[in-house]
C-alpha cells in the first residue's frame, strides 16, 4: 500500500508542476529566425546585410540564431538610433547594448539573441566574426 501512496503523490506533484508552469506558455509558437553561414558574403562591410521585419503577437517568443564562423563570433543588438548616433564611441555603445552573445571556441551551438522582451522598434544586430562583419536590421512590431 505505501507504494500506491507514493505513486499517487508523484502523480499529484506532476499535475501541480504542470499547472504552475502553464503561466509561462505563450499563445503562439515561438518565432525562431536562423541565418545560416551560406547566406553571408565573406567581406567586411558596414552596409546593412538584410532587413528582418518581425511581426509578433503579444508575449510571443522571438529568437535570432546566427552561425559560428571562424574562431571568434560576436552578435550584439542595439536600438538602431542609438547605434547610428554612437557607433564611433565603443564605451557608450557598451552601455547602450540590448543583447549580446559571443563565442571564442566554436561548440556547435549558434549565437543566440532573445528578442522577446524588447519594445517594438528598429534594432541593429552587429554580427562580427574573424571573416564577416554584417549589420542586420531588425524591425519588431506587435500585432494588435
């Protein structure tokens, strides 16, 4: 009989954990944008690589995944206006950055920028590796 009680207790515990985690479930599937390494021209250029308009619903998860190229890969996200105004001043940009990810040793995992909690607006993701420099313009808007 004690084993039956343990089983009932475990089932109740699992149900409670499912109920408590339900508040974190979003209404829509996540938006995951993956840019693969074959998309880049291997020039170091300050021109906008691409425009990514993202139309999301309220509280929808939005992730941007970038490949690891070379031995050092960096992705940093700024508000577009902040970046344009301060791109020659790295100390100010460091303070203004919204998201960042970097890897010095490739581990098979992409760089990840989580855009979920950002306000609507225009952003720029600076993607920089040993062989590529690619500014990516991201335009976030929420469906009303």
